[in-house]
């Protein structure tokens, strides 16, 4: 230890004969502050990127602040405060609990809260009047019995799937409001006035939420669901093409992000069902009329997940370590790449159908081309079954297999990949049927002759591009 004029300095003798000076405690404090400042800077940088990449969420935050500012006027301005009394805080709480990201979610909660409060208030006042006419002896008994029966029935209704999907929040508000009125009404004289004030403030809060969410940069749940389905179709198509190209090409340029894009469809079930439920609460907007068949979008999403599961299995099979002869791989690559191109082309065309909301005239022709590619691959598999197959590789001292013979280990990976591609084509056809159901129930416009001709020429150019891409893929094997 060595002493200094300004303090004490601690050092440690090292094994090589040198000494190492320990840093002062203040230095550790400065380092901790710098680390804290660095973490805070990183947090604000991530928050800034989130706001820039998703401006809708930033706008939603501003809308919530605007709604709370408007409803707070009933508490700050004396004329408004005298109109609603001390219950103005109920309007503030209403805005906090019912204002959601999408218009449909906000409308759902507003209607649930208003209807639950109104029904519970009416029943609470009615039960209180009946109980008050029964005398002081039976009044608490009637009130307690009503709370038990109605709370039990309302709670049971929350387990019914149809009610839980759309009115779960309303049932909860009903239980809360009825219990509050029944219990507090036993000691409160002006029960009707109290219920009237609270219902008025809730109506004020829900009205401000509805006006704010619809007028200022509305985010429609139906539009979000529509775009989600279209994006998932495009991503599945790209992922299918990327998986096949990566398997049959020795130097594929497909990125990992494209190969894993199918996972977005696997993880979107809850989001799709939630958006479909909220979309049914929304009025007509944009291209969507009131009563649009949103439930059919859930079926389309289920078909997309069915295809995504197959693509996930295909991706796993292609990443296996089993070796396949180049000649055999190239021979089957012609059929597999063609089938994957046809299947992905159908998916992309279905995405165009959903985006334009017009019935195409060529989708049936494209599905038939996909079926033709399936038959070609099935014929190739049948021809492979006629080849002599050795169960294992020839050992030393044994006769070598014929030139055309292949081992079982070499055949299984190709058969697995081919079977999965055939299954993906079958599920893509089911996806086409689900999209057609949406088109029929939503009454999509029929594609005009001029649009069909334009789409056909565009399709011809795309087909040339697909053939070129398939040729380049096979040349890299």
C-alpha cells in the first residue's frame, strides 16, 4: 500500500513481480453512470425507431392523450363539473379502459361498457325498489339474493363461446355495476340520481372515445386483417420458392429472412381471430361494406397455416444431412422446381385477388397448371420405383450395384421432399377454395375483359421470369 497527499492508493502485487493499482471507488461510480447513460440512450434510440417504423402506434398514443384531455374538461371547467358533479372521474376512467388501438376494438368496449352499465343500472334500481317495498327485515335478504343469482348467471355466460367472444367485457361490467348499485344502494338515499350521473359520465367518455378514434387517423381492424392475410400469402409464396431454390441450388442467394418468412403465418392465429371479431363491430369503411364476411378471413388464415406447416416440414427435410446423388437430384429438380413455381404463383395470384377484391378469370387455369405439375412429379416418382434399389451400400468384397441402382438412403430424402411439395399443392388448392368463398360472400367485382387481357400479358411476362428462374436454379445444381 502506498500513501499519497490526496488520499490512499491500493495496489496488488502480481505474480510476475509487478503491481496493479486498484481504481478508486469514485471511478467505479463514474463508470456505472456512463453505463446507465448508455443503456438509457439505447432505450430511447429503440423507442425512436419504433415510432418511425410504426407511425400508427405513435398516432394512437397522441389520440389517447387527446381524448383524456377533452374528457378532463368536465372536471376542470366549473359549468361542466356542476352538470355532472363529482362523478366526472368516471368519464376519465372510461376513456382509460375502453380506448383501444383499432376502431373495432374501441367500439366493442364502448358498446359493452355502455350496455352493461345500462342493463345493470336498470336492474339494480328495480331490485332496490322491490326490496325497499318489502320492509327493513327482508330488504337486505332480497338484495343479497339478487346479487348472488345475477352474478352467478352473468359469470356463467362468460364461459359460453359466442358470448365470450363479443360480450365478455360487457358481462364483467354488468357484474361490477350491479353489485356496486345493490350494495351501495342500501345506504344511499338518492340511488336513482347516483345511477343517472354515472351513466351520463360513462356515455360522455365513450362518445369522446368513439369520435376521436373514428375522426382522427382511424385504424380499422378490418383493414389490418385484410392486409395481414395478403402479406402472409406473399411471404408463404416467397418462402416456398426460397426453400426449393436453396435445396436444389449449390449456391443459393436466398436470405434466411425469406426462408423463415412462413413462420409469420404460424404465429398469426390469435391476431386474425381478434381482428375478425373487432372488424364485425365496425361500420362500412373503404372497400368494406357493413356485414363483410370477416369470419371467412379466419378460414383463409387457417388454410394459410396449413400450407405453412407443410413448408416448415419441407424446410426441415431439406436441411437433413442425407446425401443425394447430383444426377438424381437434378432429375427430380426439374419437376420439384416446376411444381413449387406453380404453387407459389397460385398463392401470389390469390394475394392479388384479395388485394384488388376482383374475381380473376385465370385462377382456375393456374390451378390446373399446378395439378399438371403434380401429375408430372407423381409420374417421376413412379418411374423411380422401377429402378433397382439397394437397401444399403455395397461392402468390401461384395458385388457392386448396377449403374442405375440407388440406395434406400438416397431415395428417401427426395421422396419426402416430393411428397411434401405435392401436399403443399393440395393445400394451396384448398386455399384457393377459401379465397373463392370470400369472393362470393363479399361479392367481389368481376374482372373486366380489358383487365383480364392486361393481367394475362403480365402473367405471360411473369411466367417467362419464373421459367428463367427455374432454369438458373437447376443450372447451379
